[in-house]
């Protein structure tokens, strides 16, 4: 080996050590940077004219674990789906109120029944008559408020779908640009790892909303498709179309695309979760929000409407109120009319007290003692009608199927069942979300162990790099002394 060759080899060692120190220092600096994957310098033997000529850094690799990343993204999609349902059902349950809530629907039922029982003992009291009407109005208003709150959950879900679709579309556009940047960097021999980190974070954003499979293509380019095979990115980003509704009522529905609410599509392909298409995705936040808007909350709203229908039906029976004719509205009405089982959807939002008994609407509170349509007062001490109203509340009877009652129930039991139904659904949804969160967290930690920066390991690498640098520097020093000695001869 010549002195010149020895110098070249030592210089290559110094250059490699310098590059390794740079990579290691960058790792340490980014140890707490979210989404940063560890870098490792790839060291290889330097070959010149078929002979070893030292060492070289042939590239910088980015730590990855494709299998763990795939599993973690699946868990993230499941968590986002479950969290949407848990959040919505928690809001519905809170709207109905708990046992200690004085404004809870069940408590409004109890207050109304209590006012009727008190009035039955003193039917000639104008104060108690008015109190009974007020309690009836409180009950009707509670139905209205809860119905509005439930539809607000649907409206918010629809609005959030629109927001998340915008986020996904923006991320797809950014990934398209990053694909081009990575191709250019690969062509020129540049470092693409920072670009890949940025792209991976965007993929995570998309996957949280719509599950995607990553397809590797030439020169570092990727394509994205849903598990069902619909491409969201194939060369170019494909825009996802969704139109948020300006308002949502109890009767608003998607109905497979036939209703007023928007579905989801890409290049004309229907992706709407729960829709009639064959390539609908099933997980992710957007699918969870569609489930909230079109299934979870409407089921709870239908149960509330069924309870309202049960309440109206108890008092519009001429056998209970002899002042009524068949088809007349009773004490509680559907916006002033008798309730119709064929028009039950949204009844809770339209529930009102019959104007005939409400002084605020031009009626007379004494009709709570005499009969809703009673033209003339009955005897001041007559309690017959009030007792009939109390008995109607206490009567065990079958309810509409949407209430999912286990059997015949009285009015208070029906209200308690609705609260229990919503509470049970909330508990189940929160439990599923908690389990999904644990799985997603465990997989995230496992992925981090494989790909993140371990500062202890990096500091050890710096020591090794320092030793290599010192050894190569010592070789150069020795060669310098040798050259000096030769020059002195």
C-alpha cells in the first residue's frame, strides 16, 4: 500500500465519521419531534479499481416497520370510528339527563304526575289547575328541547364530515406534491427522508378519517386506496365530494341518496358508509360520523318520538277524556292536532299542550279538571277527569316498537326505559372506544420502539464515531510524521 493510498483511506474514514456524527446529532436533536423516524447512516466499503479504498457512507436509511405501521393505522381508524359514536351517545344521554338532574325528562314526568295527583285531591284550586298546566308545558318543552339537542348532534356530525373531507382533500393534494418532490430528490441523489416523514404524517391524517392502503411505486412515489379498492391518489389526488346540509330536522335523511342529506363520492363512485354502494368504507372518523348522523342518533330520536307518541296516546282516548270525539287532540298534541302513528317521526319536536287548557294560548286551566274540550265547567269539587288522567299515566300498556320496551309499561316506566336505553348505549359505546384506544396506544408504542430515536443508543453511537474519528486522525498524524521523515532523508 502506498502512502497516497493510506492517506485516501484515512480521509475516507474521517469523512464517514463526520457524516455519521451529523446523522446521529440530527437524531438527538429530533428525539422529541412528533413523526420523526430515526435515521441510520449506511456504511459500506469503498472500492476503487477493484480494490478496497477505505469506507463510505452510501446513504441514510429511515427506520420503519411497515407491518406495525399497518396494524397501528387500522387501530387508529377503529378508534376514530368508535370515538365518534361514544361522543354522540354521551351527548344524547346528557340531553335526557340523569337521576340527579332536576331538568331530566324522567323528572319532568314525575313532576307532572305529582301535580295531577295533588290537583285530584283539591280539584277546585285554580292555583293547582294552573300548576298542572305549567307542569304539562314543562314536560312538552323538555321533549322539544331534547329533540332539538339530538338533531343538533346530527347537524354537528354532518358539519364535521364536511370539515374532515376538506382536511382529507387538502392532505391528498399535499401528498401529490410531496410525491413529485421525492421523485426529483431521488433523481438528483438528494436526501428524501424528511419528505417521507412529512408524507407519512399526512397519510396518518387521511387514515384517521378514511382508512387507506399505501401502494409503493417507482422512485419513491406512492398511491393511496381504500381497503375496498377505491383510489384516492393515483398519480393525481382525487377530490372527495360532500355537501353539508344547511339545516337538519328529525325528518332529514340520507336514505341511500334519495333523501336531503349528502353522501360521499370520489369521481362518481359512491363511498358513503352505510349507503347502497359496493365500495363503501367501514372505519375511520368519517364513517363514524355517518353512522352517528344516519343510524345511532336517529335510533335514539325515534325512541324519543315513540315516548312522545305514548304520552299523547294516553290522553287522546275518548274513554279517558269524555269531552273528546274520535280524532280530537287530547291534553298533549302534535302541533295542535291528534297524533298519528303514520307521522310519528319528529313528534317530540312538535309536542305541545292543547291550547284549550293553556291560558297563555287563550285557553282555560280549569279544563284540566273538566275535560280538554269541556264547554262548561263541571262541579268545582269534581275529581273524575283528573283521576282519569292519573290512571292514564299509571296504566301499563304496550308502546311503539321504536321505544324497544320489554313489555307493557306505565308512563314513568317508559320514560325511565328511554333514559336507560340511551345510557346503556352510551356505556357500550364508551367501552368500545376505550378498548380501541388501548389497542391503538399499544401499537403506537410498539411502532415507536422500532422507529423512534433512543437517545442512549445515539449517545453510544457518538462515542463510537468519536473513536473512529480519533483512530483515522491518528493514522493521518502517523502518515504526516512518515512523510516528514522521508523529506529529511
